[in-house]
C-alpha cells in the first residue's frame, strides 16, 4: 500500500515539474478565438447528444409501455359486480 502511494506521489510531483506534458490537447489551450469557440461548441454537442438519445429512448419506452397497458386488460362493463360490494 505504501509503495502505491509512493509511486502516485512521484507521478504527481513529476507532472508538477513538467506542466506542459500534462496538457490534454493543443486545441484546449489554443490562443485563436475561432478554434476555442469551435472546440466548445463541439464539446457541448458531444455532451448533449448522448443525453438526448437516452431521453428519447426513455420517452419511447414509456410511450410503448403505456400503449401496452391499454390493450391487455378489457375495460370493466357497467353491470359487472364490484368486489366487496
């Protein structure tokens, strides 16, 4: 356990010594305003797309479940005896 913590600490301090190595990608830190806007729009789109797909699938399943509930059970007739009456 101590060995794992020692390795993690060495990696952490190594990244602190060389911060340029730790950058995720060159687009994130580009000074061009046009590139930065394109990156943000793309990131927002890629975040919203799966959320919309999951929401759409959930709504579709909900609609299908509600449609299925109405077809299996016939509606009660007016003259039918009620339980407990």
